[in-house]
C-alpha cells in the first residue's frame, strides 16, 4: 500500500474509532432512519412494483459514500442536510450499523426453507 | 349461522293475505271507543302485512346470505321484517358496531364469495359513517348492495330525530363513488330498482349500488295490492375485447422479444387465474402480479413480480390487465421536493381494462393519463380466453422453441428472487421488536398445511412478505387490497372474508396493522358474537407508520424538527394492549408477544381455537415494516 493510501485509511479508521456507536443507535431511531430501514438496518418495504428502504447493516459501502448519499439522496429518501444532521452524527450512525452482525445462513433457518 | 325460522307468512300466500289483515284489526276495536255523534274513525294500530315484508321477499329473491348493519330507526321496519317475517335466514342479520364495518365486511365477503353483501344503514348518519368504506369498494371495483333507510314524507315524521335523520336525496353523499342509486316511491318500483341495482352492481366493472328504502313505505300496510311482483334477475355478460383488437394484441405478443404481463385487478372470478396461466405459459412471458387480486400463483416459475422494475425497463411490450395506474407503472415519479417524472421504458404499451367504462369526474381515482399503443376497453378476464386462442394461432415451431428458451431463463430468475427474499428475511431474524419477515414466516410455518386464506393485504405495510415467502397457489388464497387506500378497511374486510370462508372450512388469517384496527375495533365483537372463525395476528408497530414517514420526508425537506415526527403519529403512550381489547370483545386474546421464540406456541394455541369456530387475536410487537 502506498503511503498516501495508508494515511487515508488510517484517517478513516481514526474517524470510525472516534465515532460513538451508542449515540448512533439513538440517532438511528430519533432521526427516523429506522422508519424505512428497520431498527437493525435490515431493510424495509418491498412491493411488487417499486420498493424503498434498502438494507444498511452490516454496511457494504464506506462511510464517505453514506455521507454523500444522505446529503443528496435520490429515490424516496429525503435529504439530511448538515443543519439537521452533522457529519460526526452520520459517522456515529455508521458506527452503529457496523456493530450489527451478519445474519446466520438461510440454510440454518428452517422457517426460511419451507 | 342461525337455523332458519319459519316465516310468519308463507311466501306464496304473501299477496293473497295482503288485503285482509288491516281490516281484521280495525274490526276488533271495541264499539265503546267510538263516539255516537261522529262518523266512526277507527285508528289502525297494527298490521301484519307491512311493505317491509315485500321488501324482504325482494332481498330473498336476490339470494343474499347475510345482511350487515348497525341498527337504525330509519330502517326499523325492514329490520323487523328480516328477523321475523324472513326468519333471519338468507339474509341473516349480522350485528355491526359501525356502518364502515358493515360495508367493509361486504367488501371482504365479496372478494371470497363473488356475491354482494346486503348492507343496511341510516340514509343520513349511517351513510356518513359508511362513506369511506364505500369509496374503498368503488376504487376496488367491488359490489356492495347498500340499502338506506329514510323518511322522505315530512308529514309523517314523528320526532325531532326523525327530521335529523331524513334527507331529500340520501344517495347524493356517495353518488360520486357508486355505480347506481334509486329512491323508489312505491313497492313495485322498489322491486324493479332492487333487481336492476343488483344486476348493475354485478356487471363488470362492478361497484357499490344504493337503494333508498322509504320508512313509510316499509311500515304501512299493503292493502289490495295485486301489482307486487318481483322481476326476474338477469345477468349481463362481461364486455370482452373486439376480435380485431384481440388479434392485433396477439400479434404484438407473439412478436415481442421481451413481453411483460402486469396483472392489476384482473381476477374478477376464480376462473381468471387459469386463463392468465394459459397465456403466460403459451408465451413463456413473465408475469408481474400487483397483489390487488389473487391473479397468478406466486411460486409459478413465470411469476417475476419481485423483479418488476428491471422487467419494465427492459421490456419491448407491456400488457396491463386491469392496471389502474399505468402511468405509475411505466414512469419514475421522484419523491424529492421538486416534482419530477420520467419514463422508465421504451416498450410498446397495451392494455385491457374496463376502467374507462366506469369513469367519474370528482374523485381522482382514475390516476394520471398514460398514452397507450393499444387500449382495449373491455373486461380483461372476459377477454383472456379469446386472446389465448388468438396467440395459439400465431405460434410456429420456431416461436415455440424461442419461447421455451425464454421460459428457462425466466424460471432461473424466479428461483433467484425467492432465494433473495429468504436472504432478506434472515436479517434481524432474532430481533426485538420482532421483524415483520419473522412474523410472516412464523405464521406461514403454522398454516402451510391447512386450507388457508390470507384476508389482509400483502403490501408495503408488511413489506410484501407473504407474497414473497408463502406459496399462494389457489384463487382464494388472498383477497388483495382496499382499493382506495382508506384506513379502517383491514379488520372488517377480514371479518367479512372469514364469514364467507366459514362454510368452506378455511382457516382465515388476518395480519392486522394496529392503526387500522383502532378505527372501528367493534368489528372484533361482531366476529365473536357471530362465531366467525378468524385468526388475527397483530402487526403492532405502535404507530400510524406510513404517516410518520410522510411527515419525516417533509421535516427533512424543511430542514427542521426531524426528531419530532412521532408527534401525532405514534400509538405508544399508553401502549394499546390488543389482547386485552380482544378479550373485552369476547374472544381469545393472546399476547403481547415480544420475543420471536414465543410466536410459534402462541400461533399454535390460536389456530386450535380458530379451528373450533372462534375468532382469536394475537398481539405481536413488531418492527415498522
């Protein structure tokens, strides 16, 4: 890894380390994220025609992508500007999402194999 | 269901006895009550031949099984005649606690039985209660036969309440969203109008109809009437597409490389599913089932509802079958502050729909206008057999091979959609509050070996989990949606569907949202009182959640108060205990269930009770969607 890439990676790691997952969990509920994405970020509605509230946890995108999307979303999601949600609060939410473990395999859930 | 009682007057002797009874009562008045100086005026105080008995005969001739009503003085005469003269049998009086429940029960009943429910209501206060449910039924093209009590003759109104409950034009309140109404001024007209109303209600596209029953007409004696006959009921064949248009559509379908069939309110009867299977299999074309009706088996390899957006985008021909919002199907309408809309497909668009045959101006349920390449204004179900035949004539061996290859790819996609649904459901599997995917999976686990019917919507409110995970293979497996997206529909329509399912011995299940139930929870009592077997499983997210999402969008757009959207939308302080509510209504209430592992035992206990013919409610604390 090149020095600059290492520096960037360390910087993001430091940001995430500083982020407060407990606060992120509170914000995830208080700021309405759970309404579409579920309380564990598992994702929300899916209709025959159209859907919204995709799965967020465990996160599959980097925090900067989350920040960018939250500021200027498309589709059905409303914008969260810096006036109502700071960057550090987004980081906290991201940290919370990272605490949510992946589910057990479908094959190990009998009710999902009927 | 009550046993049929013997009518006080045999139907065949109805007319012959009509002229005699009033005179008999008059003759029985003692002579001492008369003045010696004035001509005798004998007050007639009773009659055993009221007009309502003839009205009851009219209702019986139409074959109504049930009559849903909250009692009302404006139709007291017919009420009395139904239960005494008619023996409270076909129709049997179903006691409702709200007129909205009466109509919504009729809505759910029709979706299972295919016959209209008879509903009585006050022409004024009752109809105002009922109107929202009438709108739902209208939007959903469901017939409900509504009879309004009214006292048009001001000279015979007895009390101030009689005046409060009288109206010049009772049906005006719902005329914008009913198909036909009449206010007969005589019994012969009543009979003719009733038969006409029934016929019109059942003629596709179906919708509610209203008949005003004048109180005076129903209560005064029938004297010397030889003109009381009930016309024979006839049915109108549903309008099918003309042969030239059907042939052109068959050509388009046979030549398309990526056709998509979208089913909206297609299934008017149980026959529709087989016709759609025939068409889809012939073409090996994917089907997107909207969930408005039970149109197509969800586990059929050609059911690609879960991939609808991509199919629409890549299609070269889209055939809509009774699709009420074609514009919304083929355009992306942005949800951001500035309105935006753009087409998502370049496909040719074809439609078979009877929608334009029942168009009214005021209420905007007809949706945004979408130009179509081929628009057949006919009933889709009635047109499908001739379309299938026309497509068969166009198939060559080469085309059959190409279609088969297409079908193999589509079946693969179908398998992947189901696998993805299961993967999606595995997230938050053990969460508290319980995920809706877990809730639906647990219900499915308990009912899959029964003869079941889902009497609630598989829509956004439940993240469409039932249609994603269960196996819907028969026409009566689910009853679709409300039509008008009017809340308060869920619980009563489920009770109505369960009432229809009762005689077939089906296990009726209702996944019931909490906010919807709170509109008129008295329908639980109706279910308990009439021993209507129904398993109600609460999806209790303790909120009017859709509305909270709407407020959240606006708060974000306004850059303020994004943490305050629970105000006016939450139902959590105090939390409502639906199990206790159910117990109070006289049915078994279980819960609240807060842990996923407690669901299965609760469901087993509930189903055991339902199988004994009782309604049960299980309260489950759930995730939002």
